């Protein structure tokens, strides 16, 4: 049996079972060709509210399920991601415009997220505390209840499963609201895997739809925790709503990540790292290298080598050829990229490579000679654009790196002692020395600071337990205590 045979899910959402959505259907469109690949069901607000109520009921029994049984479901899910990796990758390539290597990374990490999460049910559920009273005292970790996961289009599988897997493992029910442009890769594939892995009905509910459904899964009264990954603008709205309703929201938002190239760095390796950081998945990654900060002694040569690489990278339909870059997800995103590149040119920047597009295929682009106030430098472009600026002192490099509202990832290339000095002085959730800015592992804390979000909420047992459980203080005496009243 194939995992994603359309007969199983075509035109449907999944609440307790595959069913029609109240908002009809959403086309699944291949950005490389504009072809409609199929359709998923479209949920509306009423679907989301009903799903939350049903999830809360199902969660009660799921939280009481033996830890070894919950772990087994997660292990089977990991194995299913491996067994059906090729089929899921085909959908990721076509639905999101990914090259095969990126699609392979998504299924590989999805399996790892499930295996890491499989260890959580058997993890100690809290602490035995000391007390000044004659009693036992415990801090107990308990499932939060219903968790809503809202995910974006760029790495739809990883950015959904990194919350879905630990939340389920810890005894929560989950409402999954993928981006409407990537509902199969970020939703249907996960729903089908957990269906086959034996997760009880109602514990995971799939609600494809747009912002309205996203708002509903935040507002639904049964939802206690929201895990949102997406733009800073939408994240602020989710955070505001969650704050007003006194719910916890984990917000993983945009980035404008710097790559610092220190004096003496190997130029060939540095340009290769810089090209990967800026152009991988068409620059549509929150950790994409959005600012190259290069020592003045290397600047000219670095720009030349980066531009050479950019000009040589093949761009095209990833499902039909050996390309390095596929299409941008849609016209709106492409127009935003082009707006920023044009604004940079108007402000005096030179285009050392690229700067043009055909349809949704944007050429990898290198910009130099811009000012640090240029929007192409200050804004998250979310496209294959590498703006480069020079620096003379380490103080200046640190100041340039920190002069951003975002704070997700930083790469530093060169001598390790100097790189550590930089790492100690930057405000980012991740630092990668002698690597570019894009990196993610299931067991490592992931998250940003400032406009990049509320910080390091995912990855590793400690972060995931903190994110998806509530602490209850429990005291106990052998007999009823005596009081002066
Ligand atoms: P987006 O914010 O428009 O959409 C993301 C998700 O939020 C989608 O599912 C969307 O339907 C939903 N949504 C939109 N408005 C909402 C609202 N008001 N309430 C509830 N849900 C809402 O994001 P996008 O622009 O399509 O995605 C790219 C952005 O995501 C970039 O800024 C990127 O940096 C960021 N991102 C961050 C991370 C991270 O881990 N920090 C990872 C990937 C992408």
C-alpha cells in the first residue's frame, strides 16, 4: 500500500477520520509548472473549533496510555517516514519546488524527530523536591492538553513534525494547520503516517486552510499551547491573541542571518559556504544567509567567487532535471524578492550576478556596494539573494551583525579564537563556527531572539518537555495536616 495514494485523502481534511471540510477544497499546485497535482480538503473556523473539542476528549485517554505504547507509536511513525521516504520526497519536490537533496533532508529529519520523541514518554516526569514541611513534595510534568501547530511552506514537513512528534509523545492531542500551499508535505503525509502507526482517532487532527483557520486553532478554548512557525508579522498576531487568551505561544519567526568571513579565511571554502547559505532552497529558509559581512582584505575576491558560483548554478524544475535551485513558491514571494533587488539597485547597489527571473525561477543574485540602511540588507528577502558588505575591525563586524531586529542564526568563517570572540558578542539563538547559517538537528535547541521569536523552544528533551508540558506542584502527607483554625 502506498502512503499517499490520493484515494485515501483526496479533497478531505482529517478530524476523527478523513472527511469533507466546510470550506470545500484547496488545489495542490506545482509551482514549477503551475499544474494542479490534486486537492486537499479546506477547513473553516467551525471545523477547527469542533476539532479542538474532539481532540480534548481524545487527549484524556491518550495521556493515560502507557509510556511504552506511546513510544511505540512514535517509533513506528519514524520507520514509516523511512519506508515511504521516496514517495513523500516526490510530493515535497513537486509541491514545494525543492531539489531532491532538500526533500531527502526533510524525510530524514522527520524520521529522526519521531525517534527522538519516542524517548520522551519514558523520560522522568519531574522532580522530587525538598520541603520545610513534614510532607512529600513533587514538581510533576503533565501533558499541556491540546496543542496547535501552525507551519509555513518552506520546510513544511520538518517544521510541522518538530512540534507534532514531541507534543504527541508527551501525551498531548494536536491540531495541525499547515500552510495552504503545502498541505500535503506539511500535513497529509504526517496524518497518514500517524494513522498507519496506530495513533488513536482524534488525537491528531489535520486542518488545512489559511490565516482564518490559523486564528481559530489559537482561539479554540481547549487549546493550551500554540507552536507557530512563520513570518514575524503573522507571529505577532498569534502572540497577541495567545497573550490575550492567556495561552502559551512558541513563536519561531523570520531571520536575516549574517555570515562573517574573518581575515585569513580560505576564500574557496568561504564562497562555497556563502553560496549554499544564500541559495539553498532558493533562499526560502528562516536561517538563509541574508547578509555577508566580509573582511576588507578578502572582499573583492569573495564577491567575484560568489558571483561565479551564482552564475554557474542551474535553475529549473527540480522534478525533471539536475538543478541546484527550483522555483519560488508563488508570484507574491517572487515579486517581493524583485522589489527588494530593484530597491537595492536604485540605492546604488551593484548586481554582481543574477537579478533577473523567468516565471517563478529567480536567478541566484549577488549584490555589492549597498549601504547598511538598504532594505535588501535590513529586511528578510526570503529569496536567493546574497548582499555583501565589507568590514575592517572585529568591533565593526559584530556591530553590523547585531544591527538587525532579527536574531536567529550566525555563521563565522575563519580562525576559531576570533570566531569565539564574535560568538560571545552576538544576539542570536544559534552560532555556527566554520559553517554557514543553515543547520538543524532533532536533538539540538532551535530558536531565535528578538523579531526571530521567543527562542530555543524545539529540539532535545529539555526544550521539548518545557514546550509541551505544564508543571504541577504536588504535596502529600500521610494524614490530614493540623491547622490553628
Ligand atoms: P506566514 O506567516 O505567512 O505563514 C505561516 C503559517 O501561518 C501558515 O500556515 C499561514 O497560513 C499561517 N498564518 C498566517 N497568518 C496567520 C494568522 N494571522 N494567524 C494564524 N496563522 C496564520 O509565513 P510565510 O511568509 O509563508 O513563511 C515564511 C516565513 O516563515 C519567513 O519569515 C521565515 O523566516 C519564517 N520561518 C521561520 C522559521 C523558524 O523556525 N524561525 C522556519 C521557517 C520559516
